[in-house]
C-alpha cells in the first residue's frame, strides 16, 4: 500500500492483528479433522500419561503424572482414561508392573492416528 502510515518498526498499524487472526483460522482448520483444539490437546495429554504409566522407571504417583500434563480433575482423568485405554490409570500401571503389556491407546473418531500436537504445530 503506497503511502500507508507505518509505526516506528516499519509495520502498518493492525498488520499483526490481521496476521494473528489468519494464523488462528489456519490452525483451527488444521485441527478440525481431529475434533478441534480441545480434543487434540486432551489426546496429547492422554498419550503422555499413557507413556508415563507404562514406564516402570517412572515412579511418580498417578496423580502426579496427571498433574504433570495438566489433568487436574481426577474423576475426569479416570473417565477419559477408561475411554482411551479401556481401563483405569491404576489398572494400566498394574498390568505393566505385573509383567503384562500396557493396553493400547484406543483410537477415537477424532483422535489423530499418526499425528501428535507437536507434529501438527511444526507442520508447514
């Protein structure tokens, strides 16, 4: 835009707002196939707790593990675990510690099969 006013940094006023809005819309459309941002974040949190509870070297309590990924409501965490793992967090940990295999993380209609939040954020 010829002759448009610019601030001291050389950018037009409002340019960052328009760019930020565009990025927000692009991100929202990128995560829509996964059930939206909230579902994608919850899926990533559950993946991290599944990995931690399946690790016999991880000595944190189940509550500490959940807190570590931002799952502070124990009853919601328990319900989400049963839906995603097919068992409670305690049952998952017990199965691993007794020499069994950890139940696989179940796919849900919106869960990304091969994409995690980090990969999605790094995608061009």
